[in-house]
C-alpha cells in the first residue's frame, strides 16, 4: 500500500502542471504534446548531456571578497554597487566551459557558472542559486529564493536533493533515485523554465527539440528592434514580436500561465545586466557579453561563452519580487497577448483563476503579478499527500516554507497551501 502511495505521489509531482490540460479549450492531447521533453538521444536528452566527473563546489564568498555576503542560502546584505568579479578574486575569474560542462537557456546562470559562482559543470543546487544571484546580480532575497524554488520545483530539479541541471537532462546526477523520480530534464524542460517565444532560443517544436542553444539570428533581431538599447520599451516590443512570430509559425505554439515569467525574465536584461560603470545603460556591449553573442564581420551574430563584462558593477538597489511584478505589468501592458495555444490551426485561450480568464490576464497591479508568480509555484502542491511518505513530505515542506512566508502574506496573496 505504501509502495502504491509512493508511485502515486511521484506521478502527481511529475505531472504537476496537468491542471492546464483541463482548462477550457485546451485539449489533453494538445497539452501532453506540448509537454514532451527531450529524451534519449534528442537535443537536451540524457544521451547528449555533457558529463564532467570532476564536480567542484563553488568557492563561497569570504571576508576578502564578500560581495553581498550571501552564504548558505540565507539573505545577503543587499548593498550593491560593487565590482564583479572583484580584483584579485581568482576563484571567480572567467573560465570558458569545456565540452563536459552543461549550459542551458538562461544567460545569467550560464555566466554565473563560467565565473564559478555556481558549480562550473552546470549541476547546481538551491543554496548555490540563492547565494549566486544575490552576490552577482544583487537580487533581493525574496526574488533569489523564488527563482531557486521555481527552477528546482517547476523546471524539474529534485525536491529531495535540491539539485538542478542548468541545461540538459542530468537525472543520474540530480535525482535522489532516478528509478523512482523518472526524468528530470533540467532547465531545458519545455514549457517549464523554458517556453515558446524565447528571446534568443528556438521554440521546442520549431527547433526539433533544441530549445536551449543560442540563436544568433534571434539575438540580431532583438538588437535591431531595440536599436542597441535594451530598455523596457525595446524589450516589450521584441517580446511581442517573438510572441507573434511563434504563434504564427509554430503549429504547436503554447503560451501557458508560465508565459508571464518570460516577461519577468526579459526585465533582467535591463534591470540586472547594465553596469554602474556605464551609468546602468542597457547597452549592446554588456548585453552581448551576458548572452554570449559575438558580431561577425558580415553583421551576423555567433555564440561565444557567456561572461560578466569587464569592469562591471552590480545594480545599487536589490531587485525584488515586487519589482519584477511591476516590470511584468509595465511590459505586458504595452503589448498585451493571449494565453493559450494553437490547436488545429486555431488559437484557443485558457483560464487560470483568478488571474487569467479566456486567455486574457486580469491582474491589474504589481502585487497581482507577484502573487501570480507565487501561485504558479504553490498551485501544483498536492493537498492529499500529508503523512504518506516522510522524506517527500519533508521535501514539500521545504517548498511551503520557502515560498509561503511573510512576503506573500504581506502582498495579500491567496495562499492555497496545505496546512
């Protein structure tokens, strides 16, 4: 009986977003098609996933190189304005990844790995993620914590080991028991962390499963649309262009509730990547460095390893979850788009109460968007699991504790969590 409960539990966790399949107008077969992952020898699958036998934990911050003093997954000092990497900090100098190291769809994490703020082989964990984004980018602790939980819980890391691949399927290195958990595709998992209409990555379907490698054509389009200044107006316009392009060209296009996160992630380009040494202007030079983009003599863009630009300093004020909510509101309001998917040549909207109705978003203020992000993480938690399997319930409690704290209560969010 207990064995059956274990497998039922794991099945529920593996299909944590099956609720979208039951939304009005979205057929189960269509949604399951969207959730197909890169398996076997496909791009991003385990057979093509790099393996580095020499996993080295990143060097933590110390008194000599304190950065934001974020250690052990705890809040840092949120001071900002310092040089990254610091002069003389050899542990965090740029080293290009080898063909044994994993890299994925997130430029900011790829750059952090190339500088050793998270493990350079691309297998990271909750504590590393929370520390790194505070120390490198001066994210507020609430946002750092949210993104770490989001990455592990939604993007198919492991709730028990709290490990995650920042790219391809490395289940044998992230899972506490691969036989029980099944595949953990990491950040390349389709319609989880990665989604259709990415700024510089292919759609899963159009890229034949390659939704994580840098696309120089898309970066060139972004540079052209923004005029080389990657600010709110430029990114909002390019987000809309990519949405329109994907919805038009991809018969399997799907833009679910998690699509709202693509607007939040786009804000990182102008909120986190600019340098204080250049007046915090989101210019082409710094943006290209973080995206790993190099312009060739013919004007095209090719991929190079992502890196933190030389003489780069962090933003002054921490970037909080509520700040992200405000930027999502600003970006989405400029070019509203529908939530749903293409089914048999027709776009069908979906519902995600109380924030999305008929494919249209109803959130009206920054805290609504922050609450929506919170609900996307909290919503999949199954309420019938208490007392079934102690280790897994403890793992779920980690999520409850991490995302169900005072910050969300203070925002006035609904808290649909198991007590």
